[in-house]
């Protein structure tokens, strides 16, 4: 068996207005734009990557912002919420900050944690989970003080019509069930970021529909040495993983698990600094070398982000 999965590598969602998306995630949430590229499967659309100072695996929230995207519907077969980790003393800071930004937020308790729930401008459900064991991390320079900065992912919630088949895949990945409350089951890995996957079994809920405000896929951290073995394991689970795909900043295997959620198994290396210096991450449009000969065409087709190149 390959090594257990320690947690989430990144989460990719669908947005609409790219400038509004950029403003919300960098100015309101205080994340750093660590990579500005394009969707390699649709070069007419940006791929924007946000994260900590270096875009470390476990911190990177990414978006395909389609300017003409219709609103999606969050429902079964999707990751229905993305949760970020904050220090436990930062709850008041974040409730005040979101209120000042005109963002409606609710505060609740879940499994003894304080959870701030809100939505991004496209309606994507987000959460800030306050924990005393939040790591110090590598906060980006920006509008949020280091002591209150988002540390990375806490985890995701999966909405599923039936929980057991997906739970079986998570257990194979090294996750263990640690708690349950009604329809919500919690699974945890041994990592320090993105280590939680909650399953909400909701057989009466509508099927999720892709569009702005929905998660496209959830990527989990693995190594290049284990990636081929993970393909074999997934096939043994009755799934149909892709071949290993070079995404320039990591290599990826994709698979749609039994409940319909698209999972990715992504490597840590080579990382976002393979084609940009750490201090200049996100400052220009970067393309994998196999798209460089189309740069002029690509740049002409992309909307203006209001950033200086």
C-alpha cells in the first residue's frame, strides 16, 4: 500500500467575475495570489491560485472564473463547503471583518469547534474553523495581521446521497472516523492542514449542479513515488482513475469517487516556485511550456484583472 494521505493539497472551485473573485480572496480573506495562469483544459479561462506566502500544499484555494458562468446548485455529489483553519482567538476578529465587508456570517459550534459560516460573492459555502492547535503557518503579507491569518485548509464537507461507499474510499486513503452527529460523519487524517473530511448523508437533497459557486474538485496530497500505486488502489476500489497528468506545478491523477465527487491526487513537487521566484509569485501570467507558443492568443482572450504585469 502507498503511504496514507495526510490531507488536502488544494480545492478548485468555479467562479464568475475574475476581478471580484480576486478582490474577495486577497482583500477580504487576506490570501495571496500565488499563481496566475489558465485552465489547461480551457485556455479562455483564468486559473487563479490563492494560498499562504508560498502557496504551500494544504493552503491553496484555486478558481476557474468564467465570466459568463451561470450560478450552480450546491447539492449531493459535491463538496458542499470548504473550511479554512484559523486560531481560536481570532473568532471576533473574523466576525467583525466579514461584517465590515458586508458579508453575512453565522457562528455555530460543531464537534466542540467554533465555526464561522458564510459565502463568497458567487455563493460558494465557506467556513472558518477556530482551533487552538492551528499551526503558525507562513501567512502572506496583506491586509490580515499574521496572528489572525488563515492558516490553510481545515477540510471539506461532502454532500452525498449515500455515505458508505465514499467512506470506504476515505478509509483506504488513511482517514479514520472520529465523530458523528446526526447525518454528519467526521473523518480525519494525520496531517496538520486539510486533515478533515465531513460526510453529510442527504438522500433527499437535490443533486448538485456545476456552475459558479460550486466546487469543481478536491485534491489530496501524495508523492510522486506513491502516485502510480494510488492509481492501482483506486482501480481496486472499482473506480476509474485517469493516467498521471502533468500540470506543471504538480502531477495529478483524477477520479470520480462512488458518490460523484471529483477527487484529485496531486504531488507536492515541483511547486509554484518552479517558474517564478517566491517573492514575485502571481505577478504575471505564467503558462506551462506546452502553451507558451499560444501566449499572444491566450492573453488577448482573457479579461483584465486590474493588475500590473
